[in-house]
């Protein structure tokens, strides 16, 4: 029964709450006070910094990046000479850091996955060896490992007595020498075939998904797409000829001719970062695999899948949702740990920046620039890994 207009209502009367007793207002006020305190502290620190720099005739400026560097960089994928500017020197050091980080991430991931799987092996010797590797690498400082590796490389035989490895690879006091890839005239057409094969496989995959939604068998289209992805590039390689050739290093009287060489500093840094980071990645992979429910493995075995098929098709895809987040942290650590290259004389970003700071008398400006660069590298890596993490996450329904 509805009450008549103007009749008193049974609902309790709403009374206005004073602002100092309103929970929402108090929360906003507390956050505002905290932000204000942070700004005041930042301004106080900035004032102290500028005052100290003024007393020592220092200024915060990046104008020195346009002046001539006057020093050489031993190696870099970007050509650099002493007559180039400090800005170009910074870019050359950055290029070294990026190359070491990217190659290190790829190799550390491969080795880490193998170590993580080996730790779960039923073979006692394999599991114990991988466990020993993890414990030794994780519990010794990376700096010590880098210095040790560099000392070992310096004790290798001279060029004349180089250690020969399979695939025309040589190791000596001057570093690592490997065959260098060279593009042939057929590389462009062959890449076109590869793109076409990938597009065909993608189209067939979409059609197979639609057929599966319609209740039809999609396996035939999937097999055709997979076969095309393999057969088309392989046929192009055979018909057109090899799109890439390799120029092997050839030992001459005093040094090698041809091929690609890596200095002992680069080799020691890359090997140290890969081995050290792979130990941590191995534990991440092991934990991710063990996080998969035992029932999933038993179901795969009941379907007749082999142990390798179970790992590749069932366990590992589900373990990725656990592996990727901590794996991102290891990638970030590898990129930042590359700054230890200064201990063995490799001209990475930090080592080049230190020389710049000493010569220009602008240590604050250089350090801020280095910090911003490392921050950018870390944020870019995190962004890519977060995008991949969204793809491998299992949606709860």
C-alpha cells in the first residue's frame, strides 16, 4: 500500500556528515598530504643538488653531447671514431648493451628451459648435475663469475694454436671466431615465399577454427597449413638456391681472415650473463612445470601421449602462465647486470658513460641520462612481456 502524498515516510532521515568525519574525504585528504610531502621532499633534494653543483661550478646540461669525444671505443655494431661526438659515443655504448641483452636473453632462455626440464628428469645423474649447476651459479656473485671467465679466456692458446670447434668455430686468446652469414641474391624471393607460407597457414588456421565451431573436423586444414609452412620455404631453398651463405674464418699467418670475431671481453660478458641468468630461469621453469596439476599429466598419459608430447602439448602451455611473470624479472636483471661489463673492460653503456662523465665534468647529467636509458629499456621489456603474458593466460569461466 503506497502512502498518500505529503504523508510522513518511514525511511530514516539522512543527516549531513561533517567533512572531517567523511571517510572518502579523509582518504582523499590523506593522499593529498602524502603527494604534497613527496613534492616538498623532491624540491628540497633538487635545491640541495643545484646548490652543491653551483658551488663546484657544475651545471645540469646535455649540450656536451654535441662536442667531440676524443676517445676510441674498441668494438661496437655502430662505427665510431675519436672525432665523433659524445652523443654518438653514447649511442655506440647503448648499441653494445642492447646487443648483449638481446642475445643473452635468447641464449639464457634456451639454456634455462633445458636446465629446468633436466631438474625434473627421472635420470638421477641428469637431475643432480642440473641441480648442482643451479646451486653453484645462483650462490656465487655474477661479478666473480665474469672475472673468472675473462681470466680463463685470457689463458687460452694463441691464434696459431686456436681451439677448433665444430662448424668452423675457433677459440683463442683474441676471442671467438665464427662463420659470418652473407645474404645472396635469392634472399628476397625466398623471404617472399616464407611470408606467403605464413599467410597461407594463418588463413587455413582461421578457416579451421570456423569449421571447428561448426562441428566439423578441422584437422585436415591444420595439417595442410603446417605442411605448407614447411614445404614452401624448403622448396624455395632448393629451387632458388641457398638465400644465405656462410663465410668461415680462415687461419692465416698472424690472424684469421673472414668470418665474425668477438672479443674476449664480449665473449666473457655474454657467457657470464647467459650462464648466471639461465640458473634462475631454470628454477622458474621447474616451478612452473610443477605448478601444473598432476591430473593433467595423467589425462595426457591416458590418451596415449608420450612423455615428450605431454610436456610439449599439455604441461608447458599451462606452465607458461606461471613462468612468464618471474621470467620478465630475470630478463630485466640480465639487461641491468650487463653494466658489470666495466669490470672486464667491455665498452657497454655504463662504461662509455663513465668515460664521458670523467672527460666532460658533467657526472650528474650523465648519470641521469644513463638512468633514464636503463629505465626505458626495462619498461620496453616489461611491455613486451606483459603483452605476451596476456596471450598465454588461461581465462577463467
